[in-house]
C-alpha cells in the first residue's frame, strides 16, 4: 500500500475545526488535536488521529460531554481526587496535569486520581509535557475489558498501560510507555481496519484458543505481557486507576466502540515529581546522561549496530515525521472527509 504523508500543522487545524464543529470549546479542541497529532508525530499511530471518528461519534450520541469541567472532589496536602465530568479524556487529563504542576513545584511531589473520564490516548503525551518542565510524571490508566487474568480467557482488564518520561541532556526524553498486554489493543484495531491478520501469540478467541483472526481476537482477549508478570502489573494499574479513583473497574468499564449507549467511566492516576526537589537539575542531567552513555557503550549482540534508549526511536521518528509529514491510512482519511462534510469544513490537506 502506498502511504501518503500530510503536514502535521494542517492536520492539527483540521482536527481542531472538526472538534469545534462537534461542540468542543476552542481551547479544549486545541488540546485534543495536539494530543492526537503528537501521538502520530512520535509514531504511536494507533492512539492518534485514527481515533478522531470514534471520539466525535460518542459526542454526537451524547456519551461524552464536549464542554465538561473538571471538579476537585477531595484535596489533602498535595493530593487531589478529580471528577472529569465525563469529558474528553485528553482534555481533562491535560487540565489535571496543569493543576498538579504548581503543587509539585511547591511541595516536590503531587498526585491525582481522575474518575468519570474517557479514553485519553497515549500516556506519553502527558509524561512528555511534564518532562518538558524538568519534572517526572508517572501515569497509569485502566481501559475497557480486553485482557483476561493469567489462566483465564474472559476479558476483565484493559491493556492497562504504565508510562513515565524522564528529561535528559541528550535532546530527547527517556520515554517509557507500555501496555501490560503483549501488544496494545490499538494494533489489533488497526489490523482490523486494514483487513490483515495478526501475528500468533497476540490474542485468544472467545473460546480461549490462540487466534490470528482479527475479529475473533477483538471478540476474545489480548494476552498479558510476560504471562503472570503482565497480569500482576495490570492488576496494580486497575487499583491505582480504577479502585482508588472511584471510576469503573474491570468489566464495569464501558467499551468505546461496542457500548454506544453508555459512558466509559475510565480512571487515571498521575504522580508528578519535581526533580529540583530531590537534587539540583544540572547534577541530575549530568547523572542521567552518564547513565545513558554507559548503557549505549554496553557490549552489543551479534548483528546489533546500536543500543537504543527508550524514547530515542520515537524521537527520531518525530524528527522525520515533522519534516515529511504524518502517514494517514485511507480508512482514516475517509473518516476525516466524512466529518468535514458533516460540519461543512473544507478538507484542507
């Protein structure tokens, strides 16, 4: 398939206009478009603009409040518990991060739970925003049921990702953003859109048998990362993001694609640390850069040219995508065109 590339700033404006057409306030629309386009810029195509259509559909059906406020329901010291008001997950999470930054700058550390939220894209987006300010954000979120506990085949957990970004002096952040499943479910959804099979070892069908069939995989369960270890991490994320926040837990979470009759009620957990509270920033940068140099100098396996640091590959992808543009699939282009027609917006790509 020949892939076409599109200017990221033009895409961002297009998505902003579509969101505004659906009733999202301008500043919130800018936050949403920035989060989605940045995911694509960094090569996380499964969590970028390919999701615009479902977000807008849920607004249209009254399942997402496009103008929701965030409400701080509890506060003790540097900890806040937030109700996202069933708003757009990207927007509400970004606003919570804005609340946490001055708290962490004052006290050294700040934490928040967020309930009554929606799918909010790539966690690394928020972690990178914190790293841009010389802070470290540890973030988790639960998600719609897609993964069984180890030994089972009934979907209970989401792919329940964990993320953190760490500033360096190397021109890029160390970026760790991983699902507790063997693969992000978005990869299976992407394969479904393209009519492809998935590799063996990714998923089970509804009867608990291994499958490479996309539709059976989506109806069944994705496998945990590293067996019981991924299961344990998924459970930890469910506690932080769901149980502790007051959001829906496990099978009570609404599906973004399947349950077009009820809200998702996802939960997120943020813990933000100000590096300067722990040590002087120049000292930290010197230490983190020295560690990176030591890692990259380690003996390499046969056939390996370079040891990469987590986040380094996506940094290189981002540089390339900003220069050449973002690849967009025909299926996503078709969805964007349809939304532009619906809201009488020029398809200016």
